[in-house]
């Protein structure tokens, strides 16, 4: 706990723009990034956005969503000792094994919650200190360069205004990047088929959208593989190798584990508290995005926000008007 409080204090200091990848359905508790890690911090900082304090109060949202989301503390993971792939007994076998597999995963499970520090419009935000220690075996991206914008749509929650969304994207000739959960596509295969048919990119956002910091290695592998299987069942194709941690919760060990499975983790450089109702309707997502537009901007928006969907057409138009092109996350390469 002290660790968390410490972290929270740090976050306050940084006056960050913390926004997690929450899915609306999970509203309150989880919603904000570290349901626990940082929420104490949430109440304070947030330079730009008037963030309505913590989403704590379990809003009586009726949202059904079966997600077993109890999210307590992304504590030091239950007993899961570093289940490392022990380098086989015979050293020579290495040839037949993938090199990455022979390398033990880092044991560091310090829980992190993605955030960024917003600057003036047009300037690329600052990113968490921990990113500096990401190794090449921890493939991750969060911002690009140049006049490019990467629109990432998180569809781990309710799927609403799908027609409007697809129409807005199509009419503006924008290709987006969808991070969808397996449960969602299993229940709504047509949703996935339409997205794929429109040429958007689909990435792995796990099967059940559970906080990875609370799972064992085997559970994590299953979350990712289950998604791969469902995706293939529906589309007949393999899913691309980009991934996003539910709620942006990760730790060095998990980052390596996911990377070891061939995935590049995608974080973001703009996000919004869009799992809560927006005070000014569609104006809010529009302003949140425009006020933080910058080169290589990786924008995270949730599909489950009606205001996002209503603002999408205008957002696409304005971003283009400002000279940016929309890109796919596959263009973003992790540092070597
Ligand atoms: Zn999500």
C-alpha cells in the first residue's frame, strides 16, 4: 500500500493527465486508471482537463457487463512467482527454440498505470519516467512523429452508435485502430466483420478486459490467446500483433511477457475521461482532442461514449484540416 501512496504522491507532483483505458461498462471503480494505484492522485492534479475527481463513487450505472472486475490493488500479484521459462537443461537445444523464449522474463512486477503529462497544444506530452527503462524486449509504443495521428478506439465496453461511427470514419476516409475484447466480438461478430470490411486495423485487447497486474502468467497468455482464437474464428485471419493492456495497467514483467508473445503494446498520448458522461456533450471530446493535438498523436477514445461517437465526424475533419494524416499503429515501431 505504501507503494501506492507513494506513487500517488508522485503522480500528484507531476500533475499529470492520467487517463486510463477504461471501458465504460466498467464505469466507476475501474474506470480511472489505477483503480487503486493512482486514484488518490486523480482528485488533485490534471492540469488541463477538469477531471471530475475520482470515479470512485460506484455510480449506480446499470451497466450489466459481466466483467469480473473487482479491481482492487494491482498488488504484487498473488503468489505468482516469476514463472520463468527455465532455460532447458541442454544448452545446445537453443537452436530449435526461439531465442526470446530462452531469455527469462524480468521479475520486476512493479505495477504501473499509463499516463502522460500534457503540454501546450501542439507540443508532444511528456511520458512516464519508467518508459526510459523499457528494453528492446519490451516492445511498446505511445507516440509517433510528424504530421500523423493514430486514432485508437477501445471497444472493450458497450458497442454503441456503431453506424454513426463507421459512417463518420468512412466519410472522412479515416482508418482507425480498434482495440476490441474477445468477449465483445464473440457476442457481436458482425461488429468485427464490419470493422474489418471497412479496412480498419484490429488489435488484441484481451478476451475479458481484466487487469493484467492481477493475473498470473498463464492467465495472461490465455487472455491473449483466447482473443486470437475468436478473432480467427470470425474473420478467418490471424489478428495483427499489436496489443493494449486493459486500463493501461502493466508491469515490466508483463510487458516482456506480452512482447515475448510477439506483441507490441500500444499506449497513448491523448485520452479522456470518456467513460463518464461528458458535461458539455460532444464538445468535450472534441476539445479534449484538439487541445492536445500533436505530432504522432496516439488518441485513445472509447467506443462506449456516445459523445465520442457524436463528435467523431467533426474531430476527423478538424484533424485533417490542421494538416494531419491518420495512420495505423503498425507504422509505430518500438525502439530497438
Ligand atoms: Zn480497454
